[in-house]
C-alpha cells in the first residue's frame, strides 16, 4: 500500500507545527535602551581574518568600559547567506544594535530592514550597506584619503613614471573599487602624467588566485614598474610573484597591508611602505557609536556628537557617516610602535 | 521451520509483520530521520528560547526557499540514476537573465518568463548531452556548472542589479498577511506535495523508479527512457531558474555569484534523505525529512552562534551517516542471514 498523500501531510504538518505562535505586532521607532542592558550583534565580513580579530579586540576594550553583551559572530568565509543568518539571529535575540561590515551592500539590506522593523538599530562599520538600511556608518577614513595615501607611496617609489598594474580583491568589492577610482583620477594630475595603469585584475582575496593574477600581469607587461595591491592578501601574493619571477628589484609592490601579520614585508624591504588604519580603534569606535545610538544620545543626523572614550568626541557627518581619522602609512621605522593596534587576543 | 533462507521469514513473526506493514515511502530510514528531526527540535527548543517560535519558523522557511525548491527535481533525477550538479549555476544564470531583462525595461512576468526559459534551455542542454550524446551526467553537469556560472559573470561582470520588482521581493521576503507563514513556503508545499504524489503514485513516478533500477529493462518494457530523462533535466533547469529568481528577490540583488556552492547542499540533502546514488531507491518523504532536519539544525546552530565551520561539519557527518548506516546495517543483516542459513544446513 502506498499512501503518499499521508506522507507528505506528515512532513508538512511537522513544518506547520512550528507556526503555532501569533503574528508579529506592529512596530514604531525603538525606545532608547542603555547599552548595559543590551545585546550587541557585531558581524564581520569573515572570521578567518586577523584584521577582524583586531577589530574585535577594540570592541572588547570598549565593552569593558561601557558594559553590555557583545556577540561578535560571522561566517568563516565572506558569504552573503552566512551574514544574513547572523543578522536574523541578532534580530531574534532582540539585539539593541546590529552592526555589520557588509560583504555585499545591497544583498544584506532586506534582512537589516526586517531587523529594524522588529526594533533593532542598525549600523555599518568598515564596509557600508545600502542607504536607508542603516542609521550610522563608522568609516575608518574617507575613500579619497585612502586611495591617495596608497597611490602616493607607489608614485614616489616609481619616481612618478612608468607602467603599473592593480591586483585587487573581488571585482564586486565596492570599497576597493572606490579607492581604485580615486587612484585613476590621480593619474589626470600633471605631476603623475608619466604613469600609466596597464591593467586591473582581481584575486578574490584568495592567495593562489592573487598570485596567479600578479604573475599574469608581470608576464604580460615586461616593462611593469609597480603593482598596486589594495588588499593585504593581494599585496603578499604580488610580492611573492615578483620575487619568484626575479623582478623584485625593478617592480615595486605596495597598497594596503596589515602590520599584525605583515610587519616582515616592511622590515625586509620587500615593500617600501603600506597603508592601513587601526582596526582596534575602529572596533572601539564602532562599539561607542553603537552605545550612544542605542541610548538615544544620537540618531544619525549630521552634526550630532558623542563621546568615544580614548578617541575623544566624534561628530556625525553627512549621510550618517562617522569618520574615524586619517589613514596611517606604515614603514619599517614606525611599524613596531603600532603593533598594539593589531592585537588579536580579546 | 525449514525455509529460513530469506529475511522476510525470520523466526520471530512480530518484526516481520511490522516490516510488511511499512509502506515503501515510509521505511526504517524515514523513521530514523523523523526521530532525528524530533530529537533536534526538542534539543533546540530546550537550549534556545528563540528556536520554537513562529518568527523563527518564518525566518528559516523564507531563507530556505531557493534551496528547498531545487531539492525537488534533484530527488527525481537521482531516483532515475542521474545527477545535475549545474543547478546552482543555472540558478545564477537564470536570475542574471531575469535581472538584465528587468533593468532593460521588460515587465515582471515577461522577465520571469525569459529567466525560466533560460533555465529550461540550460536543462535541455544537459539532457541532450547525457541522453543523446551518451555522456555520464556527473561529468556533463560538472562541465555546465562552470559554463553557466562563467556565462553569468560574462553577462554581469562585477555589477549587481538591485532594482527588482516589488512584487518579487514581497513574495520572497514576506509572510501571508497577518500570519507567520511565508508566501514562499506555501509555494514550496504545493510543489513538494505534487512531486511526492506523482513520484509515488503516478505512472511517471513508477517509470522513473524503473529507469533508475535498470534502464535497459525499462527500455525493453516500452518506457521512453530518453524522453523521460531529457524531461527530468529540463524540469531541473526550470525549477533552478524559479529558485534563482526567488532567491534574487530574497536578497533584493542579482549577482553572478548568487548561490555559489549550493549544488552540494542540494545533493547532500537528497542523499541524507535516503535516495541511492545509483538510482531506483528512496522516497520523497525521506528527502523532505532530510530537508527539515538540515533546516532545523542550521537554525539551531545559527541561534547558538556556532561557527560556520561547525555547521559544515554537522551536515557532512549527516551525509556520511546517510551512506554508512544503511550500508552497515545491510552488511550486518547479510552476515546474520549467512550464519543462520549455515546453521540450518548443519
């Protein structure tokens, strides 16, 4: 006897049994809640990354000063579905604040909107989300400054002349694409008219792919004088590629580096200098901003200010953006002084 | 008591009677899965206050829509002894075509039509290569996995399309008004019940089982094996297209990277559901229970802030278990029989 109808009914009944509860009640603007009584869900792009481990250290610093319950959770590899799951568990826990460094600015927006409708406040840090889906964005430095700082190291090392290529992260990464746009705009300045960008390729923040992209770039352009790598993984891979092909003496590599695990690149002289900011301060500032936001001290309007502990008072700029400071250019002389900012033990 | 050579006529009549009463679509494996689901639900409810809520059902069911839909044709294909590893790439390609059509000014329904047509063609190509050229489906669909995904990247490059019709995003993100039952869940239940009834009751279902058991015999007994297999691949492509478009609505974004790696989870669920890799065996109820089990476990682990790596491991263990446990029990059963028949000879 085959009775498939009954079988399907059993399975669907099991699913429907979970729907016992009533529908959600309508929601207004969430009431202020002091951070001490709050759970904060802070979602990094990926957990398998010393950079975000240092961000977490900064958040824990701030948590010690302000109190509150911090859930720093994210997908192991940067994927949209994993981030959406974490947003939703924050929403279900009733987190006062959900903070996110978005892998994809538009794809996480619906989940964030749903969490806001349920009474969570949403902030982005490190990498922004679509306008309207967050109240605040804690930015490490402006895209303009970050693009210029990286470009200047390269230009100086190349003597403002010659061909260079870019090895970036994902072709869809909006933050790095923004810096690259700034760099390309710099080329129009008379000072840099001797420099020429030959190709932009993408290593997807994967060591092997970035290495292959750098090798392809070096092989295709024998006159190449420089590689711009606006992401730490691509920078390390490009250094290795230039060394392996025996062209390290004429090709300069720079871009974005992480002193937490890449101080050696500066000390051995393989990279003249690279740019970053303090991830620990970024985490610290994000936590302070979240605390001020949930307590109702700030609402995300331009001109509002809040106290950010050891970083002093910070002002919200246009578009709900809080800019932490200026990028730091690391060299072999100063890198050791900053190692505190990259500690990964929370 | 002389003829004790077959398992059905075991010396104790009670288990034999029980076994005979179990229908083919609800056997020991389905009972095991049901027990696991009950156990997982009980443990999750006991350990997380957010698990057994209507909201969690709504969130989990909404998020699982794309995956759940693709499980349906995969179950049919694997019963017929074939496999389609290109589903997640078809998922992305169809959504890409749909997204381009929408941004090109086509209406919602024509754009969906175009997306679904893309899926049908992608499925037909698989079907023609497998049936008419005579290549193994594993190899063909590994090839088209890369081909369809690559095509999506060629069409979209690094762009994302976020301006999607509100009707689609509502369908893919929201619940029936006044309830916690997502629209997508209702759609899935309709598809799943139809597929279950057809597979276990209809002539087509019987034909698919016959083909999976022995395609030669099926052909000699007058079944149109080629046509049915081709049809199954088209079915797989069409459903992957619908799933891909629905997922694009869920994250409000079409990107070439949508659903990367999803095919393995789909195949994993079908295997956990007890459908044999070699075709001809299994039940749709088992597959639905496996889908339920994986969804429940994922939700539970996410609510508990488990690392993504742990989530992969648990799903992996279940898959290995689904293959090993039945194989072991069969071996145990056979050795017991051998001993028994040896005893009766003596």
